[in-house]
């Protein structure tokens, strides 16, 4: 039986439930509006209690009924995080596949492209990954990148995650980053400086989930370690700007309280715990 995912709507005072979705082990959701087409929600489905060979789901907004309705499935296996993005006036959906249908983490993550009526079932490109938890796009200038957060290669969590750059009509390898059970990445920009936060979840050398996640400063083709943030089985990060202009990074931990770090003009400092 599918466990329901839920959509909540702001009513002016609080979020109230608007709609339920039948999903299979949903791990992530993202939203996009495609001009002159409509607005879509995509859910990454990880496991249907029988197999990781579980399609992810796309819904489209029905303005008449004021609800999202089923639109299509996408062939994914053990899907984790997903992200819509635009490049060269095209709309794409990147999905990190953690496992194949048999539970093997040495598999391909997927980039799907909108063809005018739907996202092609045949992937625009398959990206070789190792137990991937994230496949995150970001843009610097006119260049589009994808970061594959690799978590486990079947032997070790201390492996390379990879950055890909869109060249012509395909992504090519751009850089490698040493990671320790990487489960999430978050690109962000402060003034004209570009950064990439990599959330690590397991250090093979110490055998501990208490490990340093790393913020890299992007310097041309190089990803230079800028700052470490201690995490306890870290799981997610999100960069945001408050109304007063304060810039902050929220980091969630599976075995400890989440933390928020604020920018102090030279680095990120812990602002508060939640």
C-alpha cells in the first residue's frame, strides 16, 4: 500500500492540508512552471516495498479543480533527490538514483528533458553514480553544472563525488571532490563569490557518522575547501536570505538537532539550534 505524500496551502495564517498523493517511499519533491504549458510537481519514489525499480511521479496543476492531477511516470530506481532546471531554453529534471532494481549502488542517475508535451521516458543523459543521494544543478554565468553526491561504492563511503558541465548537448566531467558518504549538496552565491556545500554522512576512517561537511569556494575550475561544519549523520542543507539581508545556511542532522549558520562576511558561524 502506498503511503500518502501531502500538499499544504497557506491560508493567510497557517499551512492547511490541500491534497494527498499516492507515492512509493517518496524521498523528495520539486516544482516547476513551464511557460505556456503549466505547473508541475515531481516526486522521487525510492522503493515500493518490493523493489527499488520504482517509477517516480509527475503531476500537473489543474486550475479548474484547484488540484494537481497525475501526468506521467519516469523510470527511476531507488530515487533520492530530484531537481528541475533550465538550460539553453529547455527544461530538465535531474534525478539521483541510489540503487538499481537489485539494490546495487553502482548505477546511473538520470537527466530527463521536456520534449514539448512531456518528459521523455528515455533519459536525455545517464550519469554514472555510486549510491547517489543528490544530482544538483547550478549555474555560474553562462555555464550549467551538475553535482553528483556519491555516498557508497560498495566498499567505502570515502569516495569521489563529481561535478559535470554542460557542453553543447551533453554533460561532461568537470571536477572531482573528495567526500565521505555525501548525501546532499547546496550551491549558493554571496555577492559575486560562489560556494558549494557538501553534506557528508559517514567517515570511513573513523567509522563515525559524526563527520565534517565541507563548504567549497568555486574558483574557476577548482573547488577549494573553504570551511568545515561538523555534522552528525548530516542529511540536507538549504541556503536562504532573510528579510533583513542576513544570509544563512540551514543544515539538518539525522542524529542531532538541525543547525543554522549565518554569514559573517568572512565565514559561516552557528546562529542557532532548532
